[in-house]
C-alpha cells in the first residue's frame, strides 16, 4: 500500500474546522449509542415492547458498531477519508430520523443495525485523521481529542438521556444526533482535503476476511451481550454464538496473516508498545464501564433516584475532561516527561477510586460518591492519553489505517466485554451473597425471630405483620450493596494489573516532533 502524503508542518484554520467536524461526528455516534441505552426503558414503554426484545435493540446496534470500527479504516483509504466520512455522517443522521417511525419491531431492528454500522465507522475516522493530517508537534492533542470519545462521551450521555426523555420525549433519544450531524457534515465538507481514491484495491479485496471477520465479530458481541440474560453456556443460542464467533475469528486472523491486502496486519502486534497499548486500553475501558454504570444503578435501586438525580455524578467527571485532556496532552508533549509515569499516576488514581467504592454501604447517598469521582477526573485522561501515545509511536504514517483498525476494534470489544463481565459478576456475586444471607436467616426459626425482633426495635413504626416483608427488602438491599462492592474491587484489580505491566513492558518513548 502506498504511503500517504506526509502531514503538514502547520495546522491551517480550514483543516482545523475539518478536524473539529470529525470530532463532533465521533461524539454524535457515541452519544446516540449510550443515550439510547440509558433511555431504553422509555423507548420500550413507548413502543410497547418487552424486556427481552429491548435488549436486542442495543445488542444489534453494538454488534454492527464493532463491525463498522473494524472495517471503516480500509474503506476510508479506498474511498478517501473525506468522502467516506461524509457518507457515514449523512447515512447515520438519516437512519436516526427514521428510527421512531419504524412500523414494526423487525424494521426497527434493521434500522438499528444499519445505524450501528454507520455509527461505528465514525470514531475510527478521528484517529485516522489525527494520524494522517496533524503536524507532529500537535499530534498528541489530536490523540487527546480521540480520548474524549472514551472519557467524555459515556459520562455525558447519562444526563443527556435524562434531559431528552424527561423534557422532549423518547423520540429525541434518536433525533438528538441529527443537529450534531448537520454541523459536522458541513465542517468536514469544508475542512478536510480531498485525497485521490484507490479503487484499484478492490482487485485484491479480502473477501474471505470480510466473510469471516464480520459475522465472527457480530456473533461474539451478541453472545457476550446476551449471555448473562440467557445463562451463558446453558443456552444453545449463546453457545453457538460464542463458539461459532470464536471459530470464525480464528479463521479470519489466519487469513489476515497471509492475505496481500488485509484489513488487519498481525505483524504490528510484534511491537511491544503497540500490543501493550491494546491490552492496557482493554483493561482501562472495562474498569470505566463499571465506574460509569454502577453508581447510578445503586442509587436507583436503593434510593429510587431517577436519571436526572444521578446525572450530577457523571457530569462531575464529564465536564472537566476537555481541560484535563488538554493539560495531560501538554504534559506528555514535554520531552523531559516520561509518559509511562503519567500513565502510572492515572491508573493508580483509578485503582484508588475503585477501592474506595468497594467500601460501599447501604446508607451511601450521592454525596458519598463525589470525592472518589474526583479521582476519576484526573485518572482517566492520565491513563488514556499515554496509552495512545505509546501505541501510535510504534507505527509509521503508512500503517495508520491498520493501527486505527486495531485500536478501534479493541476499544469496541472492550466496552462490550466490560458490560458482559459486569453483568456476569453482578449475577454470580448476587447469588453468592443472597445464599449466604438467606442461609443465615434460615438457620433456625429462633434466628429469624431474633432478626425480626431487632428490626422491630430499629423500626418501631412498622407494623408487626409488615416486618417479614421489610426484612426481605433489607436483605435484597444488602445483597446488592455487597455485590456492587465486589465488582468495584474487581475493577480496581484491572487498574493494578495495568500498573504492574507498565513497570516492565513498554519502552520509553518521546513526543513526536517535526524534523529540523
């Protein structure tokens, strides 16, 4: 593959507008996915669909999005970044408009699959553009902008979902993407330069790779997202999806290793900084999945908080991300600063935050979460930006397409795996704690009577006939609290694994600079 033209030494205002357009496009794709997830209860109520049917709305979107992230970089080089990005933006907005008008559930599923595919194509364009067009001296700030899609977007989606649903209606969970798409379409059309197309690449098109990679990724994602609901390998469907998906992906990577024009280049994985970056990104994103979702789940279940009431928690992390990422990017851009130590400080902040959350108790309110959330403001950008810096330093501009495929696919799979792992741990640990607590209550009738007596002394206003029901509710609350504490502790372990690997695996690198 011919190398792309070298990046300019200066960043023109016109190119800056184009880059901002790609950034907004990536935001809109991420926001649509997360907002529809958080607004799913209202969407299901409006469309009169059940819980099981609703889970497929998000699962199909996520599966298609992973496919988009995997194969979009190849398309961007073939059809040019500008043309392909404009097409993906326009298709994404059009499908978002059609969503609420779907005449039946099957049509809505199809629209979500297509929109997920288009939405998945947009975040890779941000990394591709940053590696392709940004001058070396400011490339880290472009990577910081890419990091915003991982740190800012998931956190801001919760309050935005609450805002749209509470004040404008469930349809805006889909339509909120349209104004953003209009802005970014104009910015990309004006600002990004037009490269020549490379349609001759179709002569060596990786047909086997497409026919094994796309269904393999879809099957794996669907199996992970539906596994907890269908009891994993006790379900023939989940077994088929996971085993079949793994087999197809194995065939896919065998094919990629020998194809002359692959979608993924496996030899890049021999570079220790790049492979470490992929593994570290996976661990950090799984940890962030826990931190974003569980506080709201706890407050909603135990204290009946609505999404608008839990929104300040995620806003506290989301809003400072822009200045924080700029500052961390500037810090890592100083040659004297070793980005590995910046990353070490960030992962330790995240680990300490998770360990603090593991002391969760049933009397915690929203205010108890704020101090530990402050560590996330610092820790997330200090962890993500050095990962991007370490990984991208291992590739040359001609390999940017392949680096984007690897990084974005890993990022998407990590988010899916984080959701699946969180669901599995909540179910498994919930059963464990429930068995222990219920076993303690059921050891003897005398023990149960003792608990009821103590409860009556604590809550004298509760009638004696209502005490068993009250005791059952308190047991459920305690089970949830202990379960979430265990999940937070497991998340801290991921951050500590990254910290330990950081001490021995990646090599020292310096920020990119223009040639003298």
